């Protein structure tokens, strides 16, 4: 590929990204508009569902346990629905229910997710497949099913990713792999849905209080047993100790507010990084810069510093454009 063709391609991609969230493409939700939230029984999903409901949205709150569904249904403007995102039958049933209610569907918040920690060379294949079944295929499965309803309302798709979708590190490889996939999915889906007037956003939370930590502890303890006598044992022990710190994390109110903005803002952001500490933001942004430098290094089409700074300025200007 010649340098001219490469620059043309980059320019074309820049135009796609810049126009993905044009105000002319984004409708504002009507009062009482319906939103489906997956994984709404606790943690971030519960907070998002409650926040949307208090703002007048009709929320279909997905959960798996009957007692959670009943509890969610007691909240004003909320209807608990049986939804296991790994079950095509559950997904189809929820879509049928939404159609029966006659409200349409303005938005979907793909929040359901699980986490795990293990060395990549020792991770259990079944556990890895389960992780991707929820975190990646679940997002794809639900969005594909509700897409006709979202397109009809020129609505929103919001994917709860993670700063782990940008960062990668020891023992978090499996989880980061799944969230990197969610990041790519959101980028591609956003470009594809522009023509229908649908906004697609990814939210990257940092460390907030969530049931995902407690639910992952058993898996981490099992991984620790498998790692005994290996070079990874000390790290796994530290991981198990760290899992007990989740209760000290702040409530995910800021994550819920980001989801609310992504749903109702006429010009939603493509990404919302939401972190409770400056250090989490710094390491995430530095990681992106590091990857940029690595991609630009040692090839025939590398850019000098002046060109890179110009690209950054252009990207910042596009974000500020009305």
C-alpha cells in the first residue's frame, strides 16, 4: 500500500468516526421510552436500571433468579424479566414480551458480564469459553435480537466494557481479552448503525463496587489451587487477597450517570471512561499512547512527532465541533 493510499484510508476512517454521532442522526427519547438493561439484579446493572427508571424511562430489567425478577418488578417504572444472555430462548422470549407490551424499545444497555483471573497458559478452557459466552456472545446475541426495535426508534446501544478493554496485565488476560472484543464490537457496530440513526456507546468503568468481584472469588481460588507449585502461585495468592477489597470500592453512581447520558444525549459519546481515581485514568490513557508509539515505530510509514501532534489536535477539534 502506498503512503498516499494509506493516508486516504486513514482520512476515510476519520470521517466515519467523526460522523458516527452526528446530532442529525440521533433522536431524543420520548417520555416513558423503554430500555432493556441486562444483568440488572445487582451492582452496576442494578444502579443503571434504577437511574433510568427514576428519570422516567420504562426499564426492562434482566435477571435470572425469580426472587431478583420479583424485586426488580416492585420498583416504579421497572419490569423484571427473565434473561440469561447465554440462552437464545430467553433472549427471544424477552423480545416477544417487549413487542407485546407495545412500547417499542429505545435502548439496550448490555451490562451482563462475568470476570475471571488466571494465567493464560494455565486457564481452564471451559471457564474461558463461559467467559466469552457471557461477555462477548451475550452482547452480540442480545443486540442482534433487539436491533430491529432499536433501529425503528433510532435509539441507542450502550455496552458496558471496562478499562480492562484497554489495559492488559498478568492474570487478567482472559477478562481483558473479552473486553477488548467488546471494544472492537462497539466500534464496528457504531459505524454500521450510523445509517439508521442509532448511537452506539461503550462505557469503560474502573474499580467500582460490584457483585462481579464476589462472584469471581470462587473461580480465583480454584485457579490458585491449580497454580500451586508454579511460578504464578505468589501472584495468585495476592489476587485472592485483593478480591476481598471490593467492598471498599465506591458505588457505581458515576457509571449509571454515564449510561443515562449515552441513552438520552442527542450526541452521545463513543466512549465514556468512568473511574473513581486519577491513577486509573492515567494508566489507561498512557496505555493508549504507548500502543500508538509502538504502532508508529520502525516501519516505512512512521510519522514524526509533528505529524502525530497534528493528528491529536485534529481529533480533539472534531470532538469539540458542534
